[in-house]
């Protein structure tokens, strides 16, 4: 492609709306433009990267025997009501009505639709296993779209679904998809980790997320320095021995703490270490109120609490309604002297606190010298805290490390959640109807584009992994006459050799051309100038390493092919 003919509207300045590196560079490199909040148009350069990732995904899916189809984006509410997700999915579900006032949604995912398809087609165990996938636009009404395509309201996703006769079949398909995802992200040139994850609104029994490691990631990844254990912070566990202190238990006492309603301010006011404080958080579920207790130097993990309670809709409780129903006062909450029906769940760390501090359920008051069991009862003791850096691995005892990550893919063992809800059954070899056992496998295509940039860039622009670079080579001519003629000839020769090249033959200053080349981030840059050409040579530079070479014109094709092969 010649730069003068290409639609690549690069920008010198970063748009004010851009927050993270990938958002800034995708706008500046002319890869996309904003239509509305969280909704983007992908320009030719961005589309080329998307297509390269999709090609890798398709190759690896097909390699494992998965078959591609295309499902409707517009989905009838009846299917979601059958699965009982129409209300449970929440406000992220984009809902609409047709002219006949019938309810529909724009699909954020396709478990219901694919299950409906298969239940009408598959009759016998002889028709299984089945593994189907699609690449399609998805829709989620994010409350705050941000970070460009990392958190948008419309995005491109590969979602796949497997159907098996039993758990053993699911396990085999799950492992195939897990291995395929490993290959996909490896081929995309990304530094990533598969981690144990929460199933969230999709449901199921087991899940792994594939995380691209990047400082800008919204998720925290925990992994062991000694073994293969890795998990999202939401589910990470550690080996911590909480030991009861040997100090004598003192008498409980109520003390005035005017305006002191945070852990940090309370520790300072009382001159207590945060490990002596008992943090109490009030939640409301469909089954009633819950008080969750963690030690003051830990953070509560809401995902662990939600999974423990089996409560898909877990909401913070506060205000007058909470006070009227339970006697709990926001900001000064505690498990002592509550009224009404409230369940108390405590992290093991709380049970070993001696002479601790809790809220007194009275504005501007706390209790000191509080001891669990003696001063308050607990209905359930469970790990509901977020782990900390350098706690020990439960499997090998190694140190745990926390780093930031961007989720680009996830695999789920759904089991029979959707097949039972929607009546997707098959007849086994005894003629008895059995629910199909399902798996679900997703990759965020546009998220992968952004994650690759977050992980691979410098102050000048994008440094694409070779496999997904929009162009393998940027060819620049700095001058007219023989320089331009040599560029035209080399451009044709590169194309004939099967190398994807962007030829910048514009009548622009050298600085403009170099800046655009670095911004766009092709793997190799070839520069033809009058001075080097006088010696029969051109400059060849590798974007990712900065290595440069002066190569004879006749040897350029071979050298570029060699460099691209090394980068692949």
C-alpha cells in the first residue's frame, strides 16, 4: 500500500479523551475513531490488525476441530427468560423492543442462542461432541466506558461453545481450547498468563482467564514464584497461619470516636495498628443482610463473598433502611448489638484478633478490647479477604507475586446450567434423555489489539509483535529522482516476495515520515536516502530492538525476510 493512497489519518497530538496508552496510540496512529461513548469505527489500519488476530484464532480453532458459524446479534427476551438471566444479567444488557412491543436484547454473549440452536438439531449421543464458534460484534452497556476498546460498549469477540455427553468429554474439549488459547496468544507475541478465575454472570463450575501482563491492566494477577499456580486476585488463595496473640483479654469498652469512620483514621485516632481493627461491611442479598468481617489491614474480596453466599446480586447496604432492619450504622458498623436478622461471616484473620476494635453501631462510637466468640457470634468462618504480596502458595509454599493484567480470553466449564434450563437433551445409548454438558470459550479480539499495544510501545509509538503488525515493513524514500525510482522498484519486489509493505512515497519532510513510521509500528523500516544510495545501500532498522544495518540494494529482500523470520 502506498501511503499517499492509504487512509491512515495520523495525529500529532493526543486527543484529550484518551486515558491509557493503547487508546492514545490507536487514535494517533489512525487505527480508529470515536463515534459515541464506548463505540468506535475501525479504520483500515486497525482493521488489518483485527483481521490478523482473527486469522490466528480461526486457524487454531479449526485445528482443534471447532466449526465456525454466525449467530444473530439480536436475541429474543424469551430465551434469556428461560435461562433466568433476563433480570440477573443486570443493566449491562442492552434491551430494546420491536414495533410489536416484543422484548429483545443485543447479545453480550450467546449461550442462550447456541443452546437453542443445538437443542432443536441434536437428538442422539452419536451427534456429539460438538464444538462451534463465531467471530462477532458484542454489546454491553458499560456504566462507564473507558480506556478505548479495553472497556467499550461495542466490541469484537470470538465466542465458542462445546457440547458433550458427559464431564469427561467436557474436560477433553476444555483442555483442547485451553491449549489452543495458549497457542493463539503465543502466536500473537504476547506475554500472558492463564489464571484461575471467577465464572461471573455466565456461571459454571470452573474457569480460566488469559491475562496479558501490563501495568495498565484493571485486573490483578497472582502467581507463584516456584510453581505453576496463578489466579485472578478475585479467587486467589494463600497459605497464611493466623496465630492468636498471647496478651490477656481485656474488658470490652465503648469509646467516643467523633467523625472517625474509616480504618485509616480510626487507627490513627486510637493509635492502634490496622491489624487490631475489625472491618465490618454490610451487604444486602436476596436472602437478607450479611455482615462481612475482615481484619483492618486486609481488603474484603467481594467475589469470594458472593460465591460463598451463592448470591449473584450482592449489593452494599447502607442508610436508614439498614439501620431500621438491623441496627447497623454505616461508618460505625460492627457485629455487636445488632437487631433483626443478619448473617455474620468472618474471615479467619478476624478470629485471631485479641483486644480488637469494631464499630459500636452508634454514630461516633467504637468498641475496644473486642474478642470474637466472647463478644460476638459468627455464623460462618471463611476466606473472604484479598491476599497480599509475598504470602505463601498453598501448593508449594513459594512466594506469591501480584502484577497487573488485561483479560483477553476466558474458558468456562458450564456443565448443564444452560442445557437444563433450556431443555437441550440427547438420547443416550439406552434411549434415555440426558442434558448436554457444555463449555464456553471467549476471546476479546479488539481487546487483544489494545492489550498488545499496552505491552508493546515506546515514547514514539507502537511496537507490534510481528505476527499482528498491520504492515511488516515501512518503506521510506527521502527524496525524488533515483531515490524515488529505487523505492518504487523495491516496493514492487517486496510485494512480489510476499512481504506486506507500506510505502511512504509522500513529499513530506523526513521527520514526518520517521514519526509516522514509528507511530504505526511496522516490524522493519527501510529508508532510502541519496547519501546511502550513492554507495548502493539502504538503511534497514528493526522497530523492536533499534538494530540497524546498511544493506546493499540487491540484498535487501533477503535481509528483510531473514529479520522477519527471526521476529516471528
